[in-house]
């Protein structure tokens, strides 16, 4: 029995979470689900984008599913705060091309492991006269931990190579430490191939030869940018899942936001959420069921008969979800 906290958020966050719960219910596993609130609608009702009660529930559960939330003017982002509260120091984002979905190439299978706590996201900006400064904090500790997560992810998903992405020709100190930490931790993984690229070249190779990548490990901002570049390469946000993982907690969420343009229409693509559930199942060590969920999504995409409008079809969120469940 797993205790899950479900945080739908608002907009299509609610719709894809409902689809995700429907699928969870059909799996051969026992879950106890607790719902919690966050986001824009929550702020309008409670005055908070992330109530303490939500954090408490999240901390007590085995894993957390988050839908999406619309940003609230002048209020902190609930998901950024939640990642901090739970100390989920790594963000995992698979980038995969699927048969039946338009993609620049048909054999892309990359996992990006992004440092999730520091770098340019330390959110420490200040003024010094005319200069406006954003601190970019890199620590040896966080760099080693994220490298370790990248090598472990490489092993878990049966891949053979990890590429470190940095800019240490310019950022000699900070990215020097990041790159050094990568090769130091890499010594513990003699069977895994290692290489490294400057981020600008890495971004180009992502377009010209993405098949060369297996696992990429990067600092926070570089990882963020490469992840969206990757999502664009293979069929868009409706298919992009992610996991935020730390020593004690795992928080899983589609990469997309609340999509106000299609919210309430029941046409959001449920795949990003369902693939996030697969990542969650891997985290819970339910490897076989995770693989089955992935395969069911792949089959439905390949058949191409039941798909949401973003993929060129006319199915609803629930119709596509049910089709995926049929393949399980
Ligand atoms: P978005 O990801 O919500 O939407 C971008 C575009 O992709 C839209 O055209 C949308 O219709 C489409 N799209 C996204 N997910 C889809 C799905 N599952 N199926 C079909 N189409 C999909 O990004 P946007 O428009 O920049 O942001 C909207 C709101 O969401 C903003 O308030 C933003 O701050 C918030 N946001 C929240 C995130 C989170 O909660 N983790 C992440 C990103 C944005
Ligand atoms: Mg992003």
C-alpha cells in the first residue's frame, strides 16, 4: 500500500490529474490517495498558493503527484516552494520520440537530470548601484549529489553513457566544480561512458545528433533550457513528464503548465501526466508496472486512432486515458 498525495492545482492540472487517478485505480497496486490544494484557485479561496497543510501531507506520503498551477501575480510559485520544502534536489526529464508522433528524428531517447536547488535559481538578485546582480550558486555537495543521481538513473534505465553539460570555459570556478564533481563521482561507475560538452555546443548537438545522448546531467538553468528544447524535438509538452527526486521525497508532474487556452474543455493530452506516473512507479521500485504503463502509452500513440487535438486527433482527455488503460 502506497500513500500518495495528489495536488491537482488548477486549469488542465485538474483534468490530467483526474485522468491519472483513473489510471492508478486500474493498476494492480494499492494506493491510498490524499488530496491537497495549491495554486491560483487555492489562493483565491484561502489566500495562499501553498497552504502549510499541503506541505505536511506531502511530507508524510510515499510520493506526490502534482498537476499544474496558474501563476498568481505577486505570490510565490507553489511548485518551486514545494520542491524546496521536500528537498528534491534532482529533476528528471525523459525526452523520447514515439512512433506515430511527429518528431525531428525517430530514435531519440534521452534522460535529462537537472540540478534542482541552486545555480541561477537560487533566487538571490540584488542591486549594486547601476548593476543588477543574480547570484549563481554552485556547491560541490549539490554537484556531486546530482552527478550520482545521473549515474544511478543511467543504471536504472539500462543506459550506457552520461554527458555533463556546463560552461566552464567562461564560468571557470562554478562550472569547474560542477565538471570536476561529475568526473570524480564517475569513477565509481567504471562501466558507464562519460563525456562533457559546453552548453552551447550541447544545445546544437541536441538538434543535429540527439541520438548521441543517453543521460545528460546539467546545472539548473542549462538543464531547464535543454529540457524544453528536447520536448520540442519530440512532440511537445503533452508528452513531457518529469520527476523531482530527493533523498526522502519524490514529486512527479507533467512539464506543462495549466494551459488556460484549453482548460475546461477536456481535451488536454493526459500522456505527460501518465508518463509522470510511470516515473513515480519507478521511484517506488514498481519497475514492471512502470514499464507496462510506458508501453501502453507507446502503443496508443503508435496506433494513432485515439489521440487528443494537440497530436492531431479529436479524442477527449478521458477517451485517450481509457484507450491507454485498454492496452495495459
Ligand atoms: P502551458 O504549458 O500551460 O501551455 C503552453 C501551450 O501548450 C498551450 O498552448 C497549451 O494549450 C499547450 N499544452 C500544454 N499542456 C498540454 C497538454 N497536456 N495537452 C495539450 N496541450 C497542452 O504554458 P503557459 O501557457 O506558458 O503557462 C500557463 C500557466 O501555467 C501560467 O500561469 C504559467 O505560469 C503556468 N505554468 C505552471 C507550471 C507548473 O505548474 N508546473 C509549469 C509551466 C507553466
Ligand atoms: Mg522550464
